[in-house]
C-alpha cells in the first residue's frame, strides 16, 4: 500500500498550494539595521514583530540607548502609523524631552511621533501594552530609568506576545539598569562612541558601540561600532579610528574595557 | 449668621425662630444679643451658600437641563416641556422637589410662574397670585416704591389695571418692562448654568439601583440610544457626559472627550469604563441611583462612511481610538504631539500639544544633506548648570562637570550665537538691556558622548558667564 497517496500533498496538489498560500510566513519579517557586518551576524536583522531591550553601557549611556532605539524605529518604512514614545515623569526629568528639530535633523519625521507621558512605570507598561495591541502604532518605545522591579519576566512577556501578535516593533530602553531575565527577542548594550570628526575637529555623525548580549535565535554575542547616516536613514559599519584597539570588534571584547584603558 | 459690615458685626441672615423673636437681617449683633442673650451666631459664608446652591442646581437637573442659580438664595428652573414625567402637572413636580428638599433638611419656598420674574417674586413674597404681590416686587428702588405707596398703589393688582404710558413717563421704561414681566405679559429666558446639551437620554428607576454592573448596563443602553440619535442627525459627539443622580440628591458626573467626532457605542463604552477605572475615588452609589442621564454637550458633523469590501485596516481611526483611550486614562495633557512655534530660542521653538486638540504638524524642516545634526535629539526644559573650564575667556570649554562626572572635550564646533528675545524685555532695545546672548557649542567628550553646551552671556555683557548644558546629541 502506498501511504504517500493518501497524503493531501500528493492527492490534491492544488489544495496544498492554496494551503501554503494562507500559511503565515514561516520566517517572521526582519528589520535590517543597515550595517552590513551587523546584519550578517544577525542573519538579516532583528525581528520586526518582537520586543527588543536596550541597556546603556554606563549610567551616562542611557541617552545613547534611547537614541539607538529611536533610530531603529526610523528604519521602518514610512507609513501613516505613528511611533509612540512612552515615558514616565521621572525619565523626562532626568533625560530631558525629545526635541523634534533634532529628530528631523537626524532624518526622522517628528509628525509621526506621539508622546505619552505617564506618572509611573506601572501606567507606562500598561499604556505600552495597550498601544502595541491596538495596531495603531508602527513602533512603540518605552523608556525606563533605573532598576525597576516591575520590568520583569511577566511584564516583558506580555509586551513580547502583544508585539508578536500585532506585528509592532516594541523597543524597551533601560537606562541605568542591570540586565535581568526578560522575554525580549534581543538584548543590547549601547554606548556612545567617538565619532569620526568633521573638518575643523567638529563632532561627527551619531556613532554607537553595540554589544549583543542575548539573542533568542541563538546568535552568539558580538560587539560592533555603527554610525547613523540621516540621508539614507540607515546605520553603516564604522572603521575604528583614534587610539582604540582593534580588539573592540572581537566577540569577547567588552566596550567597558576601552574606557578603562 | 453674622458678617462684618462697615466695622460693625451685623446679622446677615436669621432662621424662622430668630425671626419669631423679632430679630431681622441687618440688625447689629450687639442689639440682637441684648434682646436675646443666648443667641447662637455663626459666621456668614457666602461662598458656601453659593456652593450649596450649585449642588442643589446639579440635583435639580433631574427636572430640567436649564437650571440657574439666582443669588443670593434662589434657584430658577425652566421646566417648559419637562413635566411629562409628572403627568404634565407642574404642581406635582413642585411637590416632588419640596419632598426632596425636606429629605435634605432644607426648607424652600417654591413658586411656579410663567416667567422667571413672576416665579421669583412669588417665591420671595410667598404669594400664590401675582396680583397679591406688593409693589416692592418691582425691585425698582425705594423711591419708586414709596411714591407708588403714597399714591395708594400697594399691590400689583392696583398697577395692572392702570394705563402704562403715564406710568412709564413717571417711573421710567425699565419699571414698565419689569411690570410686564411680573404680570407674565412678556417672557424672558434664563441663562442656564450649563450649556443645554445637543442630545440627552435618560433612564429613570422606580427602585434605585446600586450594583456596578446594572449601572454599566444602563449606560450601555443609553449610549446605544444616543448613538442612534446622533446617527439620525449625521453627527458625532466630541464629549459625552454621564450624570448619575443619587436618590439622596447628589449627582456624580463622568465625562469623556474624544479627539474626533464619534457615535460608536462600543468605543464609547470602552472609554467610559476606562474613565470609571481611573477615578481617584470609586463611584459611591450610596442608597442607589434613581436616574441615569447621558448627554452629548458638543457634537460635530460626522457623515456615515461606507466600509470597503476589502478588509483594510483604518489606521487613522485606530490611532484616534487609541489616543482617546490613553487620554481618558492618563489625562488629555499627557498624550501629545509636537508643533513648531515662531521663535529662535531653542526651547521656545517647539511646543507639545494635547493629542486630542488637533492634528500634528506635517511640514518639519528636512535634514541637511551633509553634515551632522546641528540640534540635539533631547533637550532639557531647564538648561542644566555645569561647572566649566574654558582655555580662553570667549572660547570653547575644555572640560565640564555635569552630574558629578567630569567630561574632557576632544572635539567641538561653535559658537552658534543665539541672541535673546530683547523685545520681550522692558527697554530691551537699549544696549545692554536685551538679556544675555547665548553662545552654543556642540562638543564631544573623550568617551564619545556629544552634548550641546552654551555660555550664558558674552564677556562684554557679564563678568562671570555661567555655562549650561542644554541638550544631548545621539
């Protein structure tokens, strides 16, 4: 007896193809960062419908983490859906407000940004979950500061599930915090990096040192330095310059060591 | 009740017992004490009186949406067309009001009249017929009253049958108009305390309800009715108010605002639930609600839209719904968008507007093709003071200390000189009075962090200028 004959694949090839057509995409859409080397290591980019965590390397690097998250949101194609920036009163007090003239100078469109300011982190997490679920947003950035007990496995799992369901890019910025177990797809450590100076020793384009701390897909941690180009709205790999050792790109290298050296 | 009038303590108001003892308002407290040694006096508090009247007026909205406070002691209710709940009998309505007042321990003189003036005068002089009112009801000043009394005209009945023209010549037109209003010959409108809503739907209960679910179910029914009415008028509400009339006279109000006109009852119910959840003190039904009212104070045109065949997601509707929801929960000033303003001072150039108030500005300045961003991506509302060290007085900083950390500057660009808005200052156009100029520097420290610093004041303007950190670059 030929078992294969009773399989729908062989018996009704048309049904099978129709079935395949309505199957959700096997691989979820990826958002490439733009920097070739980083995208190669990530096998194409970060999951667009997922939660990603960004830690600041040092206390003063929480701004860099927030900036990197925002620039990632701008990597998304233009659409009429907004980017929701959710922040607490405390965060706004410590790190200032978003400045739209600076945002447009970085190639973004400030009219897409909706600001949501909450009194505390509990409200912020709830607002973020609702925003992700509503499908009105293209990206949701939740900014937190300090080691918050509320941002735990449960709350991040809630955000991650909502993001996976609605296809929204959820970015969690954790300034001045120690990495804890969470349900995020990727976890990054972001530091400001010296830029390639412009003529006249003027500070250059936004430059970041990235360090992938954890990847749900199993990608090994690595470190890289990328620069944001506002004209193309993408990152590019940055050659190391100045008095820095080439070891920074090495997987084991700690961006922190560079500061101590 | 006593209050201080021209340096003397005088009685401002007295109750019926005091009146029976021969005391009256306006009497000096010392005289009153002499007559009645064990007189109980309290401070007169006109603000509390008005607050109580306001509370009563809220409760009286169960009878009519048009209620008005008539200071110092009156309430006017326009019950035209509002008596159907009482079998078209205004007397039964008055009786109901009197009962409710009595339950609160209040006594009131209730009078019905075809015009506000006649009703007020009848209540004030406790008469049921207009003709029995004294001429003082004209409220035209002591001289007029005295003149009328001297002429033997003591009540309105005496005035009503006389020709008006000589009367107008003697006492002025205003008095005649007042007389016509008192005699219910000419009607005026009252100015209601609250805007009469576009749509009002109500539900009365014979037995007060107090369970939360019952209340929510009733609100849902009312929302459906209001939505249907709005649909008939091709309108959508911008504000929805739920008034919960407690059987003891208290009225609780909940209001939700929407950014765009809507008549989607499911959405409204979500917003109202959200509103109830965020109340700082939960709804207290007490002995139960005997009337629930939903009103739509403001409505805009909302034409019916046809749903497309394809299941395309309507992003703008979703965004509006989300913004309404967050605004109801967090407060409407906490969900915002950016708008540009006409100023060259960085912190004044941009404002954040409540998301429900309008649409975000579309045309922002585009990024320059080449060169790094010249404006920071984060700005401090109040510039942060830093200790800075510059190599030459008018030059760029060499290092600065911010939040206890020392930053060594390795690259800088500047200064970008931004003058103060001298026209905002008194005599700002005169030299040296326009306010300090700011010299902005874009700097990068040895660890790769980029900041926006400025020196407040040139050395020609001030001796010891202060450095501030104003923004952070990515």
